[in-house]
C-alpha cells in the first residue's frame, strides 16, 4: 500500500454512525471522535479508533475462545498461508477498484495490512478487529468493534471482506445482515472461507506434508502420505459426526463450513454468488457475493 494515500482516522467520521445512539453526526475533537447528538466519545490512538465497550454483547465462550486465539495469531503465518492470502487478494482485484471504500471484518492483529490487501493499493481500506491488541497498526482500524454491530452508516461502503473470519463470528446471520446494510444493494461481499470437507482436508494435509520441510522429511512423508491421508480422512469423518451431534471440536471456531453448507448459507443470507473459486489443495473457497 502506498503510504500517504491512505485514509486517516479523521476521515472515517463521514462514514460512521455513533455506536451508542446510532446517529451519523460524528466529529473529531482532541484525540477523540465524538457524537454531536449524545456526546458518546471514542478514543483515537494513532490509526486506531477504540470501541471499548462493543464486546459486551458477546458471550463468555467467545471471550474464552479469543484468549486461546491471540497467542496463535501472534505466532504469525506460514509462508504457504501468506501465498494463499495473496491469492485471495488476486481474486478480489478482479472486481475491486483502488478507490473503493472497503471494510475488512476481522482483519486480525498484525501491524501491517494483511497479505491479501498488500498488493491492492486500496486508498480507502479500513480494518475492523474485536481483539483489543493495541499495536499501532499502519492502517485505519476500528479496534474492539464487532461484526454484529458495525458502527458504519447504511450503504456508504462499496465492499466488505471476511478473510477466514466467518467461522469465528458468533452471530454470523447478524454479521452478514450488517455487512449487507453497510454496502447497500450495489455492494460486494468478498469471502475467504475454510472448508471442512474430510476429503479436502485429508488431501491438503498430505499435500502440504510432502511439499514442506527438509528433503529427508519430505521423502519420509511422501512414503507415509497414503497412511496420513487415510488417517486424516478417518479423523475428519469422526469430527463431522461429533459436529453433527453439536460437540465442539476445537477451541477456535464457532462453526464449520463445507461445500454444501456454503451454498445454503448464501441463500439463507439473501446473497447471490457472483464468482467463486475453490483453491486446489488448500481447503479454501473464495466467494464474491452480492445481495440477491
Ligand atoms: C483467522 S483470523 C483472520 C485474520 C485476518 N483476516 C487474516 O486472514 O489474516 C479471524 C479473525 O476474526 C476475528 N473475529 C472473531 N469474532 C469476531 C466478531 N464477532 N467480529 C469481527 N471479527 C471477529 C478474530 O478476532 C480474528 O482476528
Ligand atoms: Zn450518539
């Protein structure tokens, strides 16, 4: 992203609505953005606008999930994930314009923009992230805000993105309805969804294992690939059975998407897929959707 051309927090006031009273008249006042109607005030810290009480609506279970997640996110991502992330950028670049106003819902806790927007040169990119990890981001961020209650006025954005965040959001129906509200009828929703089909996961794991690591490791893994594939397939089928019974299978996710339920979910949300791509050997689905 080109420094200097980016949006500043001060300019966000035009797009925002007050999280307390819902009115649109926000203005910048010494180190804060305040509501002209009710006086509610949001602290500005560098590029972050702080929503200190927005998470109160979320459950204790969600809070516990985040405690497990933060150290994981802080470890950073592998090279292969970085490449996949940039591929999602390429997918969006087909229809996303540089001057589009875009909100990244669940943008993560990194200081730099995520890899999927790194090469897009977006001039009006805003991140939204509930985890209050204050790390002086190099892009405007609604820190502490949540997908279920976007502090954005109706129809002022051109697009929103969910990059591997949909399976972390507690009330996904509420979040998608909010996303539709802020982009209006002409807007676009870009989704990067991890898919939990046993066969895809098993193939992905086997594929990664023989592609990564030292030569010796790769050779041994290559020899063991079939066993690994069969084992993962068995493990995933077992997980699906547990999921069907409503048993939680890991501490991170609220739900799991599969090829089938992405289709039914889109219909349920009143969205129509414009384009979609299943990325081979990654268990990832990219979708561009619009209000149906
Ligand atoms: C797997 S991370 C993805 C981060 C980033 N988009 C990326 O791909 O590098 C999922 C993100 O969703 C966020 N998230 C969880 N619940 C959320 C909610 N209710 N509203 C918005 N984001 C949420 C998490 O805090 C986390 O940063
Ligand atoms: Zn207000």
